[in-house]
C-alpha cells in the first residue's frame, strides 16, 4: 500500500514513552462531556465560574474541578477580579482537535444512517 506523504507538521509527534504518556493525558483531559461543554461555552469568550455553573446546570464545585483539570493541561487561562474567577481559552489548538473529532462523528453517523436506509 503506498504511503501517504505528510507535511512535517502533520507527522506523528515524538514516540518516546514519556511523550506518549503526556499525549494520552492530554486527550484524557478532553474525554469528559462536562469539560467539552465548558470548552464549547468558552469558545465565545471569557466567562466567570458562576456563569459557567449556570450554563451547564452542574454544581459549582464540579465545574471548578473540571476547569482546574483543563487549566492543568494548559487549555485554559484563569484570572481573578475581586471575588470572581474568570476562565478563557489559553490554547486554540483544542478547537482544531474538536473540529476534527466532530467531523468524524458526523461522518460516522451519516454512514450509519445511509447503511440503515439501504439495509
């Protein structure tokens, strides 16, 4: 089978065990529906923890925990203003990844629908 050529930026990242473990932890940080919802909400701009709690209908402690995980992975930035804490996206790469995954999920759903209609 011919090998598809890739640009240097599209090639696989370093393949050492510590690198692969860091990559796996990064993807694990995205593997939670609440975290994905928070990222989606923050795509439009900075929001306070209170705003995010209201928008997700999740308890404030749980929202704070999930925001902390995303921040620990370098995906979110945080700032304090008085008694309020605000979060924003720190690395837009997360949307590139989410767009790619969402596209695949949509293609798979369409293929399953087409197969069901044909079968």
